[in-house]
C-alpha cells in the first residue's frame, strides 16, 4: 500500500531511539524526510546517519521542556527540505512513583516535558501546517487505564490526550488532522528500564505477557508503522482518534 509519503517532511521528537526512531524509520522507508529531535546529541546524530544522513534525516538536539525549540524545529524543516507536512510528538516517560509520595517539584518538571513541551510543538506545527497536515502524539495506555507505579504518567497523559482531541476540533476546518497512539508494553529501552526497576525483570515481563492477548511485548516497528500511517495522506479521514497499539492489553473501550 502506498501511503503517499514520498517527498513529505515530518518533525519527529524523541527521534533518537525507541518509538520515535521507529516511526522516523517507517516514514523514511516510504519516501518521507524527517527532522529528528532529542536531548542526546551523540545518539541523535547516529540515528540520523542510520536513516541515510542529511538527504533523508536531519538531527536537531533539544529538550521539549525548553521554550523556543518548537520554532527551531519547524524552521529547520523549511530551511533544509523546503516544506513541512506534520509532526510526531513523542516524549520519554516521566519518573515512576506513587501519587502519595511524588513531590511537587517532580510534578512541575514532568508537566513541562510531558505536557507543556509537547503542546508547544503541536501549536507551532498548527501555525505552519496547511491543508493535509498531520499532528500525531505518542501517549500511553495510561490515557485510558492507570499503570501501577506511574502516577505522573497517569495524571498527565489523559489531560494531553484531551488537549489533542480539542486541537483536532480546532484544526479540522483547516484540513489539519490530529491523532494519538497509545502504546502498551512495547520492547523499548524505557519499558525494559521499568521492568528492571522492579528487581525481577523476567518475572515481571512474563506476568505482563500473560495479560496481553497476543502473549508478547510489541516491537517498536509495529508502533512505528501504525504511526506512519496515521501521519500519512492514506489516513486522510482519520482525526481526533486515539489508537491503542497494545496487543489487546487494554480492557477499556
């Protein structure tokens, strides 16, 4: 199936590894070009090189919590590739913990990176995108059901999902689509770190797999392919939608 991505240009945050990189790889494989952003400059440059270098992928290091990054990313896309068609807003997960023990400062820092930073990226994209543009958030199944030990994610992700839904209403008349994907247990560095933090990663992984109807963790590329589709013209009538990519794990509609 031709997704219609050839020649299109997308900004991808969190693009040096995990789900952001997997999406960037799927976009590039179908003919798109990407501007990758992440905090780790060395890893980011390596990721861009793996995708084919400047003709296919441009590396711009930065932290989503920093105001002004959003403008720099869109400007970089226009300067290097002379167009801008959409943005994948992916951000690493906040620290674990319980509501009762997570301090105010931890909530404030996470709000900047997990909520406000992604929202700034989306707003900057909305200003610059024209008809046919697409904005896609990478959120979490915590949007619909809390995840044990991830109080901050459980608190912030649902709010960002509702902001994305509202943004879809606002941008729809301009022909710009806004969606989100809700990854479940996908085999990324982040999920492996969460499993390892329990002190019994193999046991925890098996327990999670037993609760997933497909009986396994997802692969990053499985999320990336869904994300690339939602960003592409092939999904031209899909907007305001939250798509779970979780092997059937979520028990909520």
